[in-house]
């Protein structure tokens, strides 16, 4: 066994030399692929957001100057911002809906007239080429917008969920993102892809919520206002929560559902005051969109006839059918079975989409960006050909009935833009008949959903089965390509076809003529959507608000719960799957019970980069330039005269002996981990060698992993401004006891250096300039990078007093705290760093988000079992 220097492990053939013994994280560091594809570790380049409030001197000065009038003014400004976010989100929805409707009507009008002419002339290939021309052009434009801003791809719900959980996803709330998102999704939907515009509305609302209260944008650098409010991640988080809820409310006309969506699926941190603001924002978005849509489409300004982008219409039985009921108690049994099937179908959808996403990550994303555009065009080409051929070949000619006509007339009264003649397609069918497959495929998705909900007896079981199969496969393939795309509407349409198929089978083969087909279509849509996204409370309220039928509450809730339980037995929801595929260190609501076998000392990081209360500028600059940490403990060395105490007092002597034997220290913890390396090869434990092993000669050729870990874990020499740690130091000397005084952020240190906050050795620290809270947060949210700063004008021998700007009372835990307690504190308080402090006030380690991820805890638990 050969030794190693600081930060390296004890390398042996069994521990380091063989590829099979390396952990998945080590293989990720070395760029090698693990044999098990399902194991994806969180990436460590994702930063956390500072949701915890820093109670330092500048902040306390603000509180001292804050009276009741200023507090009320601040609260009033927040309410105004919430209202403005709702109005702007509604206008974004109006923009998307108007142009989607315009482009879709233009496309279908031209292609339908071509099909009718070419049916007699035999030139259907020309009609197909025309449809391909429209769709490929629109999809190409959508893909180009994603190339401009890659984070605009997809629905954006996983990214917003990560942001509200406390993870900083680059570019997720930028102005460029919402422009590319809103413009790209209208081209995606108009291009005939099986995507929805409702999902991206959530992302768009969140971006509006993040950017509008800041009154500045990196894309529009010249447009800036002196607006000192809401200059923190904590305030921005609340506005993002309100914007996401406003997006749901605008999409479905469901303000209460949007509020519950932000609470259930989005936000990780909630309070009572935020509930009212989010609901108010959702109401503002709903009524803004409703006001303008009603005026533009019907000319009746102020009538409020169209509450959301997607309206399910009114569910009611025909007056001539006295035996009809929307649903009965007997139907609940069928709804439960549909929930089980919906959960199975959703789990299958998620499994297939996960495999496709992994294939794209390995074979598409590493290639030039043009390949992503080509993939989107390939999906568009395949979808267009399938839609055209299925409508022409697989459709059946169905007889027009008075029931279907009256049903469409009812829909027109509920806000449908097309009447019965334009929503029913008669491709290749004689007079008084229509093509049922073309009626579903050659209409906007919202119109197809309404057809399935409200038409009675107009679709054959064969047509519904083929439509469901084709839509299921193509929508699964489409979700994940490089275009803005939502999943709500495709899932609703696919599930509605499934529910309508069940209703037809029950009527035809079991003889249940009393059932209402629209109810089964709605329950099928809820079952499939619930099986895919695994939402319960918010989705129930969204569907109830979209149908305006409170009696559907119980069956929808039961169906969604059954679908979620069934799907969770096999895999996670589609959004959680994509979060895991991106390697985002998302923290769930709670940990597993088994994790309580671990303590804070088992998961903390003992290698600390720290600063002193009074530190030279040269040390601060060197620390910031040689580390990537975003917070640093402020410490002083604990050099108590223990020997003098032991000579004079036996009681104190006994207490000191007890302290040495029972209190965890950084050196003791590091020694324990070094010793455990002999029996358990894990890169997470290869941080420091035992002082006895370090005396041995290192091998001639160091392992590549050891070299990388050395650069990664080497402690910074900041014990004294002019002194570096010696290689001959023992572990106790290298890990000296450090009395903990507080935490200071990287952004705060950079701000102090930029503004020249320092004093000379010949002066007192009282002569150091003082910065206000507004000056400290002036550069938020993009603080200068230390590598881009010219600090030549600063004297490196000058000293910075960081105590006024550090957080002197951060949350801290004992080394013996159970992991569940650590996790709950970290999760509920929105922390970014959690110091571990022993019984005498010495910091022994620090816990960050990555130390609490499921994968990290599993690795620590395996090591725990190895050592007992």
C-alpha cells in the first residue's frame, strides 16, 4: 500500500486500480459510462439559490429604519407587482392563442380545400406536400428559437420545479427565454406536432414573475430603473410561484387550480401570506385573458365568455333522454378500473419516454446543434405523414345525426370558434356522412378533445383504438425534442380517446345504454394525465374548474389517486424523470426511514475553506480564485491553554479529558474516513490520508482519479495571511480546532473587494468604509466574477473586516443530529449551507444540497453498513 499527499486516497489495486470497483461518481469524473444506465448521479455544477435571509449589520440597519408606514408601502408594492405579473401572463397567453389560432386556421383551410379538389382530380400527393410545407416550416422556426435559448425546449415545468426547490438552472428565468418559449410554442402547435401550449404557459408565467419586479434584464442592459425592492432570491422565489400559478390559471381558466398547482407541484416553500398573493395573481391572469379573448373573438368586451386557453364545454344530458345521468354510483367501479389502466398506460409512457431521453442524451445532444433541428424535422415529417395517411385510409364514414349537430351547436355557444360544418371533416365520404378519423386528426387538439367529450355515438371503436395507439406513440416520441412543447393537452386528448373507447365498449357489448360518454371521456383523460404527471389535488381542481361541474369532483379525485398509486408502483412522474435525467440535485419532501441510521457527521464535508474575521485582501482574492465554494465559514483558531488548566484544577482536567474523548473534531472525523478507505472504495471518502500512511512513498504513476481528486479536495492555505500549511504537518495541525462565528457568501466578499471595503494595519477596523444593504445587493442577481475583476489598484496587504457583513447566526446542527432532522431543517428553511458545530462551538464540517441527495445518502448508507 502506497501513501499519498494531501487530498488523496490510499491507493491499492483493489481500491483504485480496477475500473469495476470505482463508484458511479468516480466514473462520471473520469468520463466513463457506468454499466447500469438507470443510475444517474446529480451533477455538482448546479448551484443553489440563497433562500435563507442573511441577518447581518446592513440588514439590521434596514429593519431599524423600517416603520409601519414603510412596511405597508413595501407590502403594497408587492401586491402591485403580483397584479402586474398576472396581467402580463394573461397577455402572453393571449399572444400565443391568437397566433396559434391564426396559423392553424390558415393551414387547415388551405389543406382542406386542396384535399377536396384533389379527391376528384387524384392529386392527393400535392395536398400532402402542402401540409408538409406548412408543418416543416413552423417546426423549423420553433427549433431555431430553441437553438437561441436551449432552456426554452420542452414544457419548462421541470426547470421551474427545480428553481422553486432551490436549484439555480442557468437561463431559466431570462427575458430571452420567455420570448423564445412563447414564440416557439405557437410554431410547435401550429406545426402539427402532438404538443400543447398550456405547459409552456407555466414557464412563461414564472419568467414574467421573476423578471418584472426586477425592472432590469441582461438582454436589455440599457433599460434599467432604480427600483431597490425585491433584490434577493427569497423575494424572487415568491414571485416565480405566483407567475407559475398564473400560467396554469391562464391556460385552463382555473385560478384556484393554479394556486394549488404552485403549492403541490411547484413550490417547495410556502407561507400563508403567499397564498393570497398567488391566488390574486391567478385571478388577474384569468380575467385578463378572458376579457381580451371574449372581445376579440365575439366582439363582446366585458362578457368574460372564454376563461382559459382550454375550455371543456358544458357537460349535460340531452333533454329528450330521461334515463341519462352524468354518472352514477355504479360507474365508480368502472372509474377505478380506468384509473388503474390509466396508471399503467402512464407508467408505460414514462418508461418509453425515459429511454428516448437517454438515447437523445447519448447520441443526439453531443452532436452539432443542427442534428437536433433535423430530429425535430424528422418527427414533424413522420407525424404529418401518419396523420394524413390515417385520415385518408383508416377513417370510417359515419352518418351525420341530429344529436351530433345539436352537440356542436352547444359547443359553439360555449366558445367554440368552429361550427359543426368546419369541425367535422368529410374527407372521402359521401353526402350526409363524415370521416371520423379525419375529424380527430384534422382539427386543433382542443377541438378534438371537445368532440370526444360532447359528441354522442360518432366514433367507432376501431377508429378510437387506432387513434389512441398512434397518438400515444407519436406524443411519446415528440416530448423531449428541441422545441417548446407541453404535455397536458396531448395527454388529455389521448386519455379522452381511451375513455370514449371504454364508453363505446360498455354500450355495445355490455348494454349499458344509460352511461354518458362524455363523462367516461373526461375520466379517461384524467386517468391518463394523472398516470403521466402524477398530480392529484391541483389536477382535480383544474379539471373541475374547466368543466364547471362540481359533481365531477369525487370521480375525478378517485381516478387520479388510483392512477397515481398504480403509476408510482413502477416509476416516477414524467417531470421527476426528466429532472433526474438532467442530474439536478432536487430534494424531495422527506427522506427514507432507513436514512436515520446516519448522522450529520456521516454526510458532512470536513474539508473546509474558511476565512478569518480580519483577512488580508491577497488571501481573499486567492481563496475566491482557487475555489468554487459559494459560502465560507468565518472562524478563529481555538488555542486554549489546556495544559495550564490541567495543572491547576482536577475538575477542569477531568472535563477536558471528557471533551477530548467525546467531542467530534475535524481531524478525528477525517482519520475515521481515511481508515474506512481500506475496506470501502468510495470516491466520496477519499479525501485525506491518515498521518501514518502519509509518510510512505507515493507510487511512481499516480492514478488519474487521484490527481483529479487532489485538485478538488486540497485545503486552501489560509491559516495565516503569510503562511501556508506544511506538508510535514500532522492531521491535527492541518485540521486545527476552529471556533465558528458565522457564514459569508462569495457574492458578499466580491462586493467588498469591488467597492474597496478594507483598512490598513496601521488603522483600526472602525476606519473601514461601511456599505448599506442596497449597495450590497445592487449587482443582484449577477454579481461580478472574481476572475474578471481588475484588482491591481487594491493593496494586497490591506485587511478586510468581514464581521459586519457575515451572517452571525445561521442555522447549524450537531454532529450527532439524525439525517431526517438535518433534511427537514435544510428543506423547510430553504438553506444552501448548513454548518455542523460540535459542543464547544467548533465547526467540524458543512452540509450542502449535494450531501442530502438520495444518491449521496445511499452511498453513505452503504459505507455505513460496510464499517459496522
